[in-house]
C-alpha cells in the first residue's frame, strides 16, 4: 500500500490538504504512543458507496479513548459525520478509513493529561491486505514467539497505537521466516489472535474463537462473523483454545476489517484440513461478501450509504465541537 499524497484529511474539524496534515515532533503520541484509532472500510456496493459498521467503529474509538482517560472533543454523531464528509470530499467509491484520536503538542513527560486531544480522519485506497489470492487460496502462517500482552498490563480491549508495537513484532517475525502472518498466544499459552486479525477455528462442524479474556481486540468483523454463523445455523463457541487446536482443525480463518475473511491453509507448516478454503469458511465468506457487495440483504443494518446519510450542516468537514 502506497499513499498518493493527494486529497484531503480531516483534522480537528477542518479538511486540510494531505501535505499539510502534520503534527509537531514534540507531540505526546510520537514519544509515548498515546493514541487510539480505528480501521473501517467504505465499499462500492450495487446500491452505492457505503461504510461498513460505521457506528460500531466510532463507538469502539470512543471506548478506547475512555480507557485511556481521553475526553473526546467530538460526539459519536459528529465523528460519524466527519468520516462521511472525508470520504465524500475525496471522491472515493471504495476506500480504507482511519479515524485517529491522539495526545498532541503541549508538554512531554509520561503523564499525557497536560496535552490536548486531537482528532483526524484519513481515507485511502487499499486492496486485499494479505494479497488478492488469499481470500480463496488461503495463507501460510506461524505461531509467533511473541505473546500478546498479559492481563493488567495493557488493555487489549482498547485499539491503542502503543499496542501495535507488539503487533509489528509478530508480523515482522512471520515475514522474516517466510510466512504471511503470525498468530500470537496469550500469556497462559492459549490462542489469542493475529497481528491485526481475530481468528476462528472449525472442528467437527463447530466454530470456535478465543474469548475476550484471551487478550484479543473485540473485533467488529469478529462480531459480524459470529452473527453470520448463527444466521447460517452454525454453532459458535467462544472458549480458550490450546495451540495444538490449530494443527488438528478442519478449517482456520482470519477475520478483520483489512483481511475480511481470509482462510489459513497451514500453521507452522502443518496443513490445515485439505489445505484449501473449507466449506464453512466459504459459506461465511460468501454471505459477508454478499452483504458488502449489496447482493445480499443487509438484515442487520451494517451499511451506512453515503448518498442516504445526512452530512454536516456546516461546510464539509467542519464539525462542531461537543460542548
């Protein structure tokens, strides 16, 4: 993925040119990772461009900020409007969306509270995260030597910039060893998640996924897949999974905003199932892709269409701060 360097970025209520969307080098977030963010997608559906689970993404952004004692200067509705305005003004039919809330420039020191809370929204074109063929053929992954954070160290329920230093180590190690992605265990040795994905395991017709207590991010796509699986009549169990479950599973697949639903064909060079996308993974993937393409009914109201959503009453991008 490479940026074009053009277009507009929403910063603190104003749309600015891409090249002018800068922060000071002394901003707290650069030194201490004091930021929270989201990753969402806008899809070009048959019924028009639509953002997937916009409300849920902004709700999680605000929850992440609350955990870190960051008082958002904008409301849920204002942030949703900012996202829609930013997509519209950039003219994308489909794009990746990155809302970011962070501690800005005022004072340096571990304590972030003297610093302002700044907000930005970026959008850009981004294709398949693990490659276009991965959605069908799957990916080869490894179990990482890096664990996810232990309970009561970092809050895994918060999508926090600092937490992704751990994710970067997992991903770099995997790529250095010739794998597409790594799977981290929690500090008790149970399966946690990938560097940027939640994980599902299928065994004897039952779908398993690690619980929130396994140091996972509460994924929005994960929530969707649980609902889709129920809609299709599958049983889903959220429970601790031992590492070896990955080796004897019939199917394994990643889910997330970036990867969507990507099957895993091998773990630590042990073939998963038949080494190709399994029938349950395919059924769930088909339903998910049908919804985001506009071919299947959006029975859960997951899509916010740009041409039907009300924009900001102010000039484009100029949301009013919460009072």
